[in-house]
C-alpha cells in the first residue's frame, strides 16, 4: 500500500506513513482527486530531515470520512513535476514548498512567493519586488489598493487590471505581517505558551484554531475528552459562528449604504460576545479552551443567561434579515455580483462557505465529524449561485441553524467531570492531524513529534489559504466599485494566511 488511511483527530507512528518515490507520490495523490469532487487536499507540506526534504500529502475523502496520508523523501537536486500541472488546487501548496525549500518544480504556472517568511529559501526575493502579473495595453490601467488601507484592516496588497470600470484581473499579495507562529510552536516548551499561540493565529477564529490545537495535543497525548469538554467546545464554536456572521452582515450592509442593517446587525453581535466574556472572561473566547480540561464549566445559570440572550437576539435578527432581503437596492447589489462558478471553487480547492456558496459540499462537521456534531445531525447550508447573495444567505441561515443547535445542546447539559486524567507525555515519532469547521471553513493542524515527544513540525492551514483565490476570481468582469462588497462577503483573514 502506498498510503495509510486515518481519520480526523488520529495520531499514528510516523514510520507507518509509506515513503514512496516522487513519481509514484505524484501519480497517487493527483489520481486520488481527478474526477473525485468528494476528495480534496487538506494539507501538503515539507520539512527538513537531514540533508533531504520529506513531503507529506493528506487527501480527505469526504464521503468515506477518511484521510489518505503518503510521503516522499526528496533530495532537492532534480527537477520534479508539479502536482499543479494536473490539478490547479495544489498551486499554493507547491508555491509555499518552493518558497521554503527551493524545490525546482516543472509545470507549475507561477512559482511566486506566498508568504515571505523570515526563514524562506531565497532571501533575495522580497515583497518589494513581487512580480505582479501585468498586461501591456493603452486601453487598460492598473489600480493598486493597500497594503496600508483607509480603515482598521490588516495589510495586504490588491492589484487590479481594469478596462475603464470593469475588472479584468485581480492579484492579491499578502505576506506583510509574520509572527513566525509555526516555528514558535516548536520553540515554546510550556503548554500554556502553545495554547496562547493557537489563540492568536487568527483573532476572529480563536475558538476554531484553539480547538484544533487542543485536539492535536490530546491526540498525541492519548487523552480522551469527556462529554462536558465536547459540549463546551461545540457550544463555543457555534457562538463564534453566530457572532462573526452577524458582524459580517453588518459590514455587508455598510458596503451597500444600508445604515439600518449596519446598525442593527452590529448591535446584535454585541450581546453574543458579551456572553462569552461572562462565560470565560474574554469577549473573543481567549482562555476558554485548554487541552485536557474544562476550566470554565457551563452550568444552569449560564444556560439561563444564554437562553435569554438568544430569545432577545433571534426575533430582531430574523426581522432585520427580512427587511434586508426584501430591499430592492440591497438585492440589486447582492444578486449576480461576485459570482464564482462550481468549476472554479472546485479547481482552487475552496473550503467552508466559499465552497458551499457554489454547490460544493465542504463541511468538516459532517464529512469528518467530531465533538457533538454527530448527535446534532448537522446538515450543511448549500447555495448554488456563487454570488454575494448566496454568501449572505449562507450567513443568515447558518446563524439560524447555530441558534437551533445551541438550544438543542442546552436541553441536556452534561455534568462536570471532576476527575480529568492527566495529560501524558506526547507520543514520540508520531504524526497527528486535526480538522475543525470554523465559521470561515476548514481548519487543518498537523503535528510531527521527535524521539522525546517534542514537536519537530507544526503545520497550520487557515481556510483563507485557499479562499483568497476565490475572492480574486469573484471580481472578474465586475465593476471596481463592487470590490468592497465582494471582499466583505468573503471576509478572509490576512493574519491567518501569513502566520
């Protein structure tokens, strides 16, 4: 067998991952996905081992709830054929591998830098001389936006090629803010330090990324979570989804100059995040999730408070959505604006809402289930038009769905487990993977441990890693004035991408 089959949140011995030659590795992993929309690459990365580079590829089968893992040891001397020559969805993974290790790929359309990390292979490549795509024409012009933006927004550069007001091409270049988080996971020795890093991968996805890290750490330590921990994490994930989706609906209304919607949705987000502060002391949920424990038990008093918050939130939210979606001026900006086809979201490997907007069913809660989602019998919200309207409709429907899930969870609050087992020393020479469906989409964390259980590699993939390309595709043939509404309807992460 050229690969090993595992499931979400599983740890295996590193030696059990088959090590195959590159040609076999290439045919295996591209073959997994050609004509198989139910499969997608959840992670593909490399790391140094001696004077060679080990490549590890993880392909998820969403129908069978399995992940196929294979590896290749490459000496970095020969030219190798890029996976991207067969499947575009690998282009960013291979750009990152090339940037980090200098692997010479053949058949890749553009081996441009992705992140400009401090430890990149070629230090001569700087963000100041990034090779933007350009078209020579007297009829076309370029518009540059960023990296410094007018509002409170993180740095990123957007280069538009336009014919008058019409956008022909958009290239998005990030890489302006590195914290070196993946390397810090290896350098920081205390568990609390590692958890704090996870909480700061992306500020709007604290619960999502910290849950992924906790699942990784518990897996490599052989720790089985109890019902109260699973309950608290599921509840927090859905509350984070409600808060961010509601805030984004406010932002979308702002961009179509609908002041009432902007104000009401903005107000509605506040009691949700205020509840998180009452629960754990922080409105962004920092401090709530810790591997192997439940340090902020959820009791009946908190349940009563949350029910009251939802009872006041739900009718106002539904009424505001009703007003928004019957407003002709809003509908005219939402419908058929920023369309991305099913074929395009499949080809660039989008995840989460950016896949479901065009009919591609990507949702880890059902495809690779975890926590309380099997008992909730989660059904993904799927739209088919791939436009701003579909993205906004998904946000509305997911908020309503999350409220339903939370009410169901509150019907049976598990008792606090007062006898948690101690976290053991992480297993040595192991590989672990954790997938979590955060509000933006699929998060993937991978870890490799050494001979003493220490982290040799910690690999993070935020959903924005895939979805920025979908935003670039969405604005083609739209007017440049449509860019803000397209951008807000995705709401992708700069820091989650740059790490």
